[in-house]
């Protein structure tokens, strides 16, 4: 990565105490892109990182850039970043940074990945370079499979300019005009069908894989769509549209209907970006911008395949070109035939995903579903997989006659339709489905199980930093905590009653806000979280004044909130050491003289997506540790229902303080250091040692955990087992350690 590019983007701002939120995000995506050129990353995983970078950019334009454009139209000039850079200036710098990003994408694709793929006998070829037999086979595939699903869209007096759907790949076809002096030749559009594979195999030799791209096959056979029309060229294009819908909350009567209406309206949302093949005719590009309501600053020449996330190169069956497989382990305590409830009664359970299997959570829920002594299950759901064993467990529990409640967040961006679909499926099975609140997103991750034991009711609570999604749990780093502590159960019961009752959690209902918080252990946004975090930082300042060894460690996805940043600055000025791991956006400027000399900021980008949130305060040796669902952003503090919770089990706390935090902070292989000028430097280029925190966690799991069924098989929970544990005792730990 050319760090100078990002240094220039971040250099000037309205307030030099902060970095701009949007430019900090672009710097994050440059770090993701860098993984696609690192030689230590396997080749097909490098292709995967390139696709992730491309997908990230899509979401950035659909949400953040679209929101900025809407605010500008509405006359709101100040931005929402703490640096207060104006929206016009922010958009100009976004355009500058994005141009550099897509240039780097093209350079990596053409000069690094394609040659290395070819060296591994994986080739993407043009059709005219293939032999006659291969061309004939592709032509037959086109006639039989592709042609029936294509729709030519001509543009003429009888056919107006078509609506180009969001993130769909099109070919804009140019025809020879009847006269030479026309300003624009005749054009038409053909959508490249997403229902068919983008990469088409030419041969079956596993040692020499040759592919062509679907758009090339279509372009070769355009004569079958436009009979007799002389085609002169075809260029790929792609439009990104505004998907950042905002409910008019004062007008919402039925949240479900309102969300459904807004999701449907996205189909007609305004365009915010145009991508096009670099060789497109200038007059054609200008015409597209005019018809789409875009300017040249909204258009980007792509010197690589458009819609790169559809290429699916990582799915090519070449395990030697991917990270070595790893089957998550289960905690040693689960190497028993005892009920998971008895294990949790004995001792809290800490789960570090994906190194420790998410199956432990599925086991808990399916055991609860079958257990005749379980009376009720309540759970929050923000994002989950479509064939989720979590949903299966809730439905099974309802069918067994238990009281089951699911608090479903309909406004989970890009998952609205999925959430509506499986919410209705649960309703049909008898689950009480609650759709959260208008104006707030229910982002906390919490499950409550009420069980009858010895003629008394006991509560079991699962809290997590990540979603109840068995698919992403294999790739996201999160921490879950299962406890039977009475205070946690009482708090969870009270919070679920708040979530299913009237909205007293919004800051718009300050009159209902109880002081102090009625919760004993859980810290909840938007009412209490920011205040509690500020209090904890203040307490560490006071502790440092007494002991001289004040220390704060925080790991999160994003750090944007101005009040929390200012409090960290205050703590730094008063001598408290502050270590931050912020994967993505960081508006705090570390190492600035007189402001943040005691603050270090690191970003970790690796094989797995770092998603856990850990907050540690030394507190004169008490080592207070909190986990939670919230980043330190205004949206998490003010517009989301979040839960942050203390770790009170001594073994779990020691594991975080003595193993997890030091392992992260020692990382040199995945770590980037944020400089006080906004540039990021790869730590491995500064320090000689090589330490990969994620690989170390894999080794710890192999050494200490127990092996279970392969993860994909384990999460397809066999309901006929009726809650009996799947874990089998393994006498030879070395065998469990060596196999994956």
C-alpha cells in the first residue's frame, strides 16, 4: 500500500485532534486490500481479500456516500465525523481516495494475481484464444443455458433508457450508426445473469484449470440477441444505488409494513456511483452519467473485472492455495456426558470463536429445546444464517410447548428481507416474535433460558460480542459468555421485559429513564453505556493518580464517539497508558504531543475478521474486564440497544487478561500501527519478530480444546438426538490436536 496516499487524505481537517471518519474507513479498506498482495497469504485467499475489498467499497457507497449526498441535498453542510469536515470537502476527498483505491485494485489484479494464478495453472482466457473444440462447447452452453435467460434492452424512441438495477453487471452494446455525424451511436443493454456462474470452466483437467467469464461469452454471441444490427463494441458497466433508507419515524404505525415498504423502494433508489470498463467511449460515459444523474466525480474506471465479488475464485478446489483447514475445538469441560446446564452451574463458560466452536451455543439451545424442565427461552436476533440451527432450536422449543420469544431486528442493514422471512416462519411455529423499536436498532446479543430445578426457577444467560449466525461464526472472531449467576439472569429478564414492552430505552424518553440503572450487572445503551464508560475512564484516571500504573486496553471495530475520544485524551494527558486495537475506523489521533502521547493504536487484519469488543481497566490491580456488542460510535451509544457486561468468573477473567489481550498486543504479522499523521504502518516492517495472534489462538485451541465432529456437520444438529450431547470422549489428546 502507498501509505503516502492515505497520509495526504488525512492530513488536513477542521479539528486536528481527530481523523475524518470516512477517510479513516478508506484507510481501513486499503489495509484489507494489502492482504491481497502479501506473499504470506495463500493465493486464493489473496483473491478473496480482493473481493472483500471490492464488496466493502460497495457498502461504503450504498450507505455512507449515499447518506452524505442526501444530507448535502437537504442543506446539512456539517458532517457527522468529530473532525467536522464539511460534506462537500468530505465527498471530494472520498472521490480522490476511491480513485486511488480502484487503481490499486486494478494494479494488483493485473500485475500480481493474474500472473500468479497462471503460474499455478489457473487461467482466465478470452474466448478467441481458445481452440475450436472449446469454442464450440461454449457456444453450445450459451445456446442451451445462457441465451434463454437473457433479455436485450434496446434504447430507441419506443424503448426508453432502462432502469439499471443496483450492483448488477451489464454490457452496454454499441451499434454502428446509419450516419457518421450522430453525437451518440445506437445503444442497448444486456444484463449478465447473476443466476448463472460467472466463471465458466473450459476443461476438466484439475492440473490445468481454464475459465472464461460469462460477460465474454455473452459479448461473443451478441448477434443472437440483436438480429442484423452491426455491433461495434460492448463495455461492462455497473451502477451502485442508495440503500441507506431512513424511516420517517414520526409516521410509522406498523414497523414491519414500513420496513417492507422501504426495502421495496430501494429498487428505485437514486444512483450514487458508476463503474465502467476503462476503454469505454468518452461520449458514452458522459451519456450514462447524464441519464443516471451522476457527475464525473461519481464515475470510476475499473481496470479489472467489474463485480469482482461474483468471481468466486476462492471456491476453486485447490486447498494448497488456501489457508490450512481448521476445525474449531470445544472447551475441555464439554468432554463429558453431563448436561450443559450442570456444567454452567458449576462454572461460567467463556467461548473464543472461531477457535472454539460455536457449536457449544447450538448445543445449549437444542438441549434447552428438548429439556422438559426448560420453561422459557428468550433471544435477540440481529443477523443469522438462512438455514440457521438457531432458528430451528427456537421453533422446536415452541413446538415442545415452551414459551419462546425472539426479539428480531428488522432494520439490520441488507438483511431486512431475510429477517422478515424467518421471523414469519417462527411466528407460524408459535414463537412470540417482537420487532424491536422504531428509532432504535436492537443490536445486543443475548439469550435467556428459564429452567425449573429442585422446585425453583433458575436462569441461564448467554451474552456475546457477535451475532447468532453459525456461518459467520466460523470466520468472525467473537467472544461468548454463558453464566448461571443470579444477578445476570435477573438483569436479562428485566431487559427482555423492556424490549418487549413499551419503548423506555430511547433518549427521546428521558423522563422514563430510571436513575440509577435498575440493572445490577449489564450496562445498556442508549441510556447508560456512554456515561458508564466515561465513569470507568475517570476511575482509571483517579487510580493512576494513586498508583502511577493506570492502564486501559480496548478492542473494538470502530472508534468515532467524540466524548469518549476526548476522555481518552484527558486520561493520556494525566499519564494513563492506553492501548487500543481498532480494526476499522479510528478518529482518535494517537501519539500527538500534549494530547495523546500515552495512546497507542493498532489495527489487526488477518485470516479471520476481528469482531470482538473487549474493554479492560487495571483499576489498581482489580483487572476489570467488560465484553459487549457495542463499538465506541455515536450510533452505538445513542441509536442502538447494546449490552456491555462484566466478566466476573476468575478463570474467564484470567484467560482474557493473561492470554487473549497479551496475545493480541504481541501481534506483528497482522498488525498495523496508526501514526499521528493518519498513516498506517505494518508492524512487521518495524519490528523483527514474527507473531501471528490468530495462528497462536488456533494452536492454543488445538492444545487445550477437544475435537468434535467437523464444524459443518456439527451445526446441522440432528434433532432426533433430543438434546443428548454429540461430544465423544477422546482419550488421546495428541490425536485430537493433530487432526482437522
